[in-house]
């Protein structure tokens, strides 16, 4: 979800309701592109203090209120010092959003050096890579900005001290607050593409998500052009659009995050009905936009951070897996080439029987194959006798037979290595925190993919806080999911009892899932939920349906010398199920 104008409108409303007339108590520059304002609101607005984060980071521009603090550098940067000089202890007169732009204006009343009361404005522009925090005086002259933009960078607008501040052109987009039925129809009909694109392409502040939501609530196909819609459809579309604008004007927001299979997918200042019926999606409502943004981006950052932390391990596994797959494919091709060995054995046998009839220096001989009853032409080396040709064919047969026997052993070893690496790759996808990477790194060290550095008497995995995932079924049964191969072994052979049920995706890397029975009869719903977890935490999680094997734990065996996480079983049940765990929540 883009930080669009509607999101800005929601957060502006919250800031205005809480912070208007409040005093700016502290100003800190916690990051290169981030300002933290500590504000003391009036008693009638809740009192206490509130922290407002303003981030102009190019990849994640953001504004929200929070109770959390952040450390700031001992030596404040120049921009922070400028803000402290002009705004510290200033009173916030108003917090506004110009039209529906992605801009928030903090108008602050402050006494200057001469003792005169002045109003200056702190603006944050939330425009992707063009985001900025700009400080202007009462005649719209820029005093300073967190990012300086000279003419060499932008020929459209300089952002430098002494320059006039103005809002960048929004490509002739209209202000949605001024829309009428006639102007709405006219704006959409001028656009040739799908109607949802026409909405966010015509009006300031709209992103694709809300445009799609408007079409959904109006029961209009969002992919149709406006010119293909009937007058009734256009009327419904406008009515929903107008309803959204009325709620924005009145500050009636219902912030919600859409989760897809437990991970944050989308958010909006309104409840997204578009996602309510989507498989694997659940909606979580929030009381205000600030808490939503803080939660959403914390979760998103956690996912991004674990991806970055695991990048070196992913590279090691991907490189080893690519090499192993190439080796495996080559061995399979060589094994296929040995399949013709039986033909050479037949040639040798037939030459021993019929070779006496071969003409001297003949290049071939046609004989009756007593195995099939058909005639068979055998190529001959004209420089050799029939007996010598037979011996040559037997030698070739024996060589291919030995090669096949060796390759059958080697291909099994390489296939096991490939499966092991794929299971580690799956564990990296499941990892949720840095503690989950420790046992994976240990496993790679143990397997020889990473060289040990120094002597370690005890594996670090023994001290790790990484724990298996724990879910509760709808009927209250405990379900555990291993996040790596060591946890898989631990769950299967240490935690589970013989009568508990064991689940795993059929014939592919995935987590061991244990459904603990507690000696009770397990309902079908619990089996389905455990199977859905096994499907979701497998390599096939993106498929429509995944086949899951399940059986009692007592029938799962671990061969001697097998790699971590590798087990065998011979009697099992199977079911095909969607990898949808949206109805399940983690127990701890």
C-alpha cells in the first residue's frame, strides 16, 4: 500500500485532534532523514506527551504517533539545530493537509529574537524518492530542509534555503473534495484504461487499493473502461466515491491491515471488503492510523531484516544447490545411457551361437534372436573375428553394468544432498528472527558447506532461543511446526508421543508437523488444520492444493546415519488440502 493522500488525511486528522495547541517539547533527528517531535498536548486533548515520527526516507516515507522513543546522536545535525532554534517550545496552531496531497503542514507559533510572535511551518512531503522535510517562514520562503535539492538534481523545483516553497505539480490531477457527479463522469470518461486506474489517475490522493475498493463496493468490474459502463454503474460508482469522500471530510476512518497467510499484505484507512472473501486473507482492525502504521511497518521491517540477515546463508545454499542439481542431472543422463548395456549382452550371446556363419571381414550379420523370435542385425568390426566381436560386446556390457551400479549409488547420495539443501532453503523461508538462523548456520557448518572458524566445543544451536511454531486447533489441540531440520527431529522423536499424529508434504521439503492428541479422539477439523500447516510450511505453499501424508508418530523412523530432518515411513494416509492457515493463530 502506498502512503497515499487518504492515508495522509487519516493521520493528519489524528495529529490535529491530538496535538493542536500543544507545545513542542523536544526535537531530535534520530536518522539521516527522520525527525522526532515530542509534543505536550493540552489537557483537553489528553495531556501527557506524544512522539511524532516524520520520516522522509526514500524507500519508506512515513508519519505516525507513538509512545516509543528512539536514541538520537550526541551531536545534533544542522537541520535539527535550526528546528530547535525556531520551533522549540512553540505552540502548534494547526496541522493541515493541502487538498488531498501527500503533504502535512505543522503551523507553529513561536516568539522570535525580537520578541515578536511569528508563525512558521514545518512540512513533510511523502512522495517516495522525492520525500522531504522542509521548514519555511511565514512568507513561504524556505529556511532549511532535511534534503537539499539543487537545480542540478531537479530542474522543476529547487529546495534550498532562500528559495520560495511551492507544491510540486501533480500532473493536472483534480481535488476529490471538489468532485461533483458531472465532473466525476467527465474525468473518468476522458481516461481510456480500466476504470480503477481512471479513478486514481484523475484524483489527487488516491492509490490503486482504494480505487479497487470503490469498484468492488459499487459492484463494477474494475477492469472495464468507464466508456463501457452503463449510467447506472457510473451512478453507483460515484455514490461510493462520494461516500468515501464524506467519511474523509468527517474523519470517519476504520483502519485495517489485510494479512495473507499470516503476513501483512495491505493496509488502508478503511475496512477493505475486497479482501474479506479472498482465500488465505484475514483483516485486523485498528483504533487509529498511527497504531496501524507502527504495527504494519514493524512487521514489514522484520521480514525485510530477516531477509537481509539471511542473505549470506541463502547465497551459500543456492550456490551449493545449483551445483548439486547440475551434478544430479548429469548423473541421471549418464545412467540413462547405460540402459543400452543389455543390448550388448544379447549381441555377445548371439555371436557365440551364430558367429560361425559370419563371412570373413563382414561389417554385420543378421541372425534370429531366440529371445524374441525376430531377426536381428548385429554390427561387426570387420578386422575382428566373430568370437572377438562377441568378447568386445561382453566387455562393453560389463563396463556399462559397473557404471550403472556405481551411478545408482551416487545418484541416491546426490539426490539426498539435493533434498537436504532444499530443506535448508525451506527453513530459511520459514525463519522469523535472527535466532532462527543460528541452527541453520550450524547445520550448514556440520554438513561442510561453511567452514568452522575457531574451535567450538558446543554447538551454538544448543543455546539458541529458537522454538518450534505452536498453534491451537479450533478444537483446542496443540499443533507444533518445526522451523528447521534440527527442530523437525526434536519434535518428531523427542516431543511427540507414539500416538500423536505426524504430518508432512508428500515428496518435497517441508516442516514436520505434530498434532498432539493428549490421548483423546481427534476430530476431522484438527486433522485438516494440521495438514494445512504442513502444506503452508512446505516448498509447495504457493500451489492451489498440496498433498499431505499423515500417520501416527510411532510409524515414523529415522535411518541410521540419516541427515537432520530425514525420516522414512511405509504406511500412511494422504489428503490434498489448500495451504491456507488464515483461520489459525499462534498460541505463543
